C-alpha cells in the first residue's frame, strides 16, 4: 500500500485531533544503552517520556526526563510531538549523550499503518548541543515499509520498520544511521542509532 509522502520535521498544528498512539498524560520509560560494535552495552541510563496536551510551537507537548542507572535525575527536556491522521512524529531526546539525534530523521511513521514511504529532505540546524551540526543544513533519507517481528516483553510483536540516515556532511559530522520499530498500539518500541565511530545506541521501551 502506498500513502502520500509526508513532510517531515515540520512544526504543524494538530487542531482538535485526539492522539490514539500517544494519548495525553502518559509516561513511557526507555532503557538507553551504548554498545561498541552493537554488541555488549558499556553505558546505560533511563529516559522517561511524557506526553501532554499543552502545545509546544503548534505541536502537542513532550517531556523527556533523563536518569542515571541508579535513578539520579540529570536533565529535563521539553519539546513536541505530532499525531494526526497522516503521521506520528516525535522529537527525539537531544541532550547530553543523545545530542547526535539532531542529524537523522526523527521517529516518524506515515499513516495508515502498512503504507510505504520513501523520501529525501533536509533540516537547518540553527543551534544544538551537538555543536558539529550548528549552522549546517543536514540532508537525509527516510524509508518505511518493511515488517519485522520483535521478541519484546516475552511476546512476539509485529512491528513496522523505519530507517533513515544523513546523506551529507560525512567529513565534518560523520555518517549516522537510525532504525525505528513502530507498533500501532505502543508506538516506537525500539530505536537503534548507528554512530560513525562504530557504536550503537539502543532505546528500548519498557513495559
């Protein structure tokens, strides 16, 4: 099934639509792990993501709270998300060790579920804690359409796969890739970032 290509990374008003995948006032907990060669994690911490009806530059509100592995709070980040009849899109966590997420397509799934999207675009990074990207226009490629079965929370879960990467500034920023696994009920349940230095970053939704 094909669906209309959706413009990514735009701050668009959400009118009166009531989110279904990411309802207001719900908190999602992610375990974040950094691993050399995508193998054994060498760093891990927790991010809690909470949705809000409050508007953020025309989008619904999204709050990320970062905690160390022992539960010590580190950062609070406020941003936005979009959910309407055409797509679900989250601004990712972008503070501290997650600053690099600025240079790849955000977690976005074009609706209806099961449709195929392939697109290219760009975003101008005005100011970021990922200083290598400041002032640069990042070009990216984005694709959705594949299906994968994850063993998550001790159950088999069919998910829809989204992949993306930056397609320029390899010399001064590096080549970053991302894969998101989207579930129609639980949203983005697994995020995998592949970094130029060979590390992988996994964000896994906890039940």
